[in-house]
C-alpha cells in the first residue's frame, strides 16, 4: 500500500481497536444498530488483512445567557442531525441525508440571526421519522426539547456570542474497500457516537481522536488544551478554567458541552491552570514551559466532600511536546 492507504488503514484499525476495548464495548454492545455496524466493519476489514499495516493511536467560553443557549442548541442540533443522517443512510433517503449533513463549525460560525432557521431545517427533516431514531438516542421527547432549544435561542438573539471551537474527523477514502469501511464509520458509527459525547465523554473523545490522522509540525506558540471529566468519565461543561502566568491571572474560559477548553497564542514561562466549579474540588496543575509546544491538560474532578480527590493537585515539570 502507498503512504496514504496505510494511514487510512491505520486509522480504521485504531478506531475499531478502541471500540472493542471491553470497557468501551460494554457501552454500545446492547445497541442493535451499533453492533451490526461494527460487525460490518470487521467483515470488510477481512479483505484488508493481507495489507502491511500498523496500529496508530492518536493522543487525545460560555459567559452570557445567549452563549449558553447557543451551546445547548448546537449540541441538540448535532445530535438530531447525526440521527437524521444515519437513519437516512439506512433507508437510502439522499435528500434527508443532505439536509442533515451539517458540521459543528458551520453552526458555530452561522450568524445568530440565521442559526435558528438552520437548526429548524434539521428539526423539520427528522420530525416525520423520529420514531425510528431510538438507536441514535433521539425520540419524541428529545425532539420536543430540541424545539424548545430553538425557541429559547431565537428569543435571545441580540446578546453577545461565546467562542465555541471544535475539532472534526474527516478524511477521504483511498481504495474501494476503504471507501466501504469509511462509509460505515462516517454514516453510522460516527452518528451513533454523538449520543455519548457528554455521558461517556472519555470514550467519545478517544474515538474521535482515533478517527483522525494527526501530523506533527513546527510550533510557533504554546497552546494548552484538554477536557474536564467527572469521576465516571462524563464531560463537565461550564467549569471555570483560569490560566495563570507567573502567579498572575492571564485568561479565563469555561468548558464547552463536551468538557473541552483551550488557550492559544502563548509563549514561554511558568503557567498554572486552575479548574473549579460548583460542588467540585478545585484543582491546579503547574507547567514550566521552556519550549514552544502544544500541551494536553486533562482533569478528572472530585466532588467536594467526597471520598476521593484533594484540595489542590500540582503537576511539576515541563510536559513533553505534542502535536
């Protein structure tokens, strides 16, 4: 295989391996559509067993009321769009699939005045078939909530927006067999994974990392990024993340719906990241940055007054550079 084909097969191997880790498999094994899709991938991977491939595993602000409403709306839209795209694929409805093929980036960048209509298009597309979307964690109840989220956001248009960033996994298939497997991953398994974005965030984030081929490059600044989880691995949105430089407060963000935060365009120095939130024990990690790099800084928070965790934790030396 050429380099691009090998990279694709490595990505597929990594994704399937992560899905079949026992603790992860226990999450999806009872979902009939998910189970069938994974078995379909494994069947098609048999054709690629003679290829020389190695497994490649990838590493792993919300302020105003309207910003919170927008975040909630985007999460609901992506969930129902994923369900619509997955269901449309299963019944061969290309028109519905086209309407439901939407990215988080397009929603985030959409002008506030137009976002409600964009989300309403998804609502209208999935509404007639909602009873068939249970395997994607969508039903009449979730659709009613989605409708309320649209109305709530539309009523708040005109207030300041919060920055929401995200990453997306997308890569073109190389040969016919990889095309088949990529289609199963993209149109079925990826859409089924959206329901676990918050409830099993560590599983979701690990899978999405495995679905992307990462490349290294030259760092021209320092960046801190990471996810905030609770003790069960579920995402913690709206946690306050404060970046300190030399003991002075530099920036503050709030985690997104999937527990993610990011600080960019930084340089060298002694940094502290302080994470806090209602009912949680405040945690601090310290980094001595002497080379420009991207730093992964995940936190697992303990409930205040619980039996695990402490008051403050400190990470000592400069972490290794990562892409």
